[in-house]
C-alpha cells in the first residue's frame, strides 16, 4: 500500500506507466504536467541550464484539468490521454508563438494549429512547450532568440540539430515524448547525441501542414522522438495521416499501419537479414581521427549485438557511387520561396510577405551565420537537375543492393562523430552537423530510425541507424525495438536525473 501512495517518479516514465497510474488513481494529468513543469523550472534556465525550451504553454495546467474532468466522466479521450509533448518550434500550435528560434519571428502567433498539433490534441496529448532548434529550421541548435542548447551529457557540447531542443527535452525528462522535423539529419543526429530514439518516417506518412519547410519542398518530414521505441511507435500512430494541405501525404495513403505498436516484437531481429554499411558518408567526417574511432568501437559492438539477437549479418555491403551521388544534393530553385508563401499564407497576419523581406529586416544581421547562409541560398537549376538524376540513380542502387542480398534493412552509424563543442559551432571554425549521414533525406522516400547504442569510452552517447525500403516503416520499428530490448542502452543524463 505504501508503494502505491508514493510520489509518482516521472524520470524515464513511459506512456504505459502514466496510463497505468491514471487508471489506478495514483496520478492525475495536472500532477503529471506540474512534475514536468517543475523539472523545466529546475534544469532549463537554472542548474545545468540546458536551454532547450523557448515557450512554455501557459494553458497547460488548464488543459490538464479539462482532461482530468473528461477522464472522470467518461475515461480517456484518446490514445495519448494526458501525455505531455514538447514540439519543435517550427510547427504551429495555436496560442503559442512559432519563432523558428529567431528574433525575426519572436512575436509571430499563428491563427491555427498545424495538422500534427491538431491530431495530438484530439488524441488527448498536452502540448507542454515549444523547443529550441537550429535557427530558421536548420543546423546545430543555436539561435538569435535563445543562444545555444547544451547537451545534458556534457554541457560544453551541442545537442546537435536542428531538432536539438526536442531531443534534449525528452532526454532530460521535461516531457514524455517529443516532435522533431528532419530535412537533412535533424531528428536522427540530436536523438543520437541525446541518447533517445528518433525516427524520420517515409515522406508522406506525416503531414507538414502548418510547419515551416512545407510543400513544395519534400526533403523535410516531422517525426516522433522518445526515450523508448514503444513510445515512439505510439506517437507515430497519432501523427500519421493524409492531409490535403500537404500533397506528399497522398503517397502515404495505403501505407499507414493500423497501429505501429503491433510491430513491437522483442524477437523481431531473429532471422532478419541486416546489411552493414561501413563506408564513411557523414558531413565533414574525419575517418582518421580518434573521435571517429571512438564511434567505430561502439558500432562494432552494436553489430555483434545484432547478430547475438538472431539477425543474419551481411558485413559489409557496398552501395555503388554512394558518396559521388550524395555530393550532388541540391534543392529546387524557387521551392523555398513557394514553401515560405504556403506556410505563412495560412495566417491572416504573416510577419513577412516574402523571404526577401526577411533578409532585408534589421534583425536578420543577428541570425546565426550558418542559418543566414542557408536562408539566402537559391539553388542553381542545373545543379538541381543533376541532383534529381543522382537521387534516382542512388535509389536504384540502394534498392538493388537490398534485393541482391535479400536484405530486410541496412544499418549504419547514426552519426560518425561525437557531439561537437558549442564554442566551435558559434566561433571559427563554425563546426556544424559534423559526421551526419543524410542518405535517407537525399532519397526522401525511405524510412530511418535511430536507437541508442551505448556510450563512447569518454562517456558520450552514440547510436545506430536502421534504414529500409519505402514505406517499410513498421519493419524498422520492429528491428529497432528488438535491438533496444536486447541491449537497454538508454541512460538518463546525470545532470538532470532527479530534483
């Protein structure tokens, strides 16, 4: 009896733990939200000062009260009843600003929810806060509005990006689950460097309606971030769906599982044929460095663990012309302008009429240098043509390698370097996204999931990445879950473990 009356321990709790506590009467949604708010208060701007939160939802406790009343009256309102979520500040949540981490947009309040925020609310989730990100939606998590987000495993280092605030917040137990967005490696890299699971689903499973970086750009996709693969699957169930506002989601119709939780099989790796991709392909990776070697040591152990879990390992596999084709990556000319118009066109009072107006604004000079460069870029049409050809050729090579070896998935290092130092990101040499593979976002229509693989010999998190055929998202969740359950590498950061 004493155990059931003990205070609920929010650290490392899961959706199932919380729902069990609601059912037993041990916990209310208001109590849960307050526990997370207390942690944000203690650790985000004070103590280790992780600095992962831009805006806390001032209505979170009132929403919790509404959900508690609904629960008492008729039970849970949906599959995420009472579950606090932290949302990357790149997607719209009505009543909260969408800042993109920038002074330029600090006062922009959207008129309505993004598609995913609306689905979360209907499922009973509480959107607790908006998280920091690489300014204007790209790069490591630095921004003119907030500074830099600190890695809870080593506060001198970056959390990665651009979904670094979401990753750090989930890892530091500021919420149960989080939402990220990935156009290059923006979910997978911060998930890896913050010892959580993260997934960029196949493009078209999840809508970008109401998210900066939307149609007609196609590389970016929202994805779930969680401390466990089980919670990740539960979140993806709610996020996925067709949205006329995002035409890419028409491709996902017919590919959404009844529930991605049905793929949570502890023996999911048994008999699976897994190809090991060892060729270096991360941005600015240095294969001869000690830092790279530290990651390789953990990766080698992970491959052995995959085999011990019953997988048939094909090691190594080679994808023809991999790096030559990746090097041709280029966006579409004019796509960023059209995307800007599509996103801010949802609003009756957009903060700027065009990207040109943004660049001309006085505050643009305060934007993080790398974000300025990215925002100004307008791709060359010929380079885009070459990129599309390379993308098509690489997809054929990728699928042929899988077919020739009868592979169920390919595994590679989630990131090829350890978290880099914040000081090296905001000062020369302006290190950004070091070691980040971007095979999945170049191919666009392949799913990828990362899961913790342990720690390097100097105690920094790393992970492995499963990538597979288009719309085979469920299989990747199965393999990642099986690996996670066999290895249990997730460990909360000591800097924010307990109040």
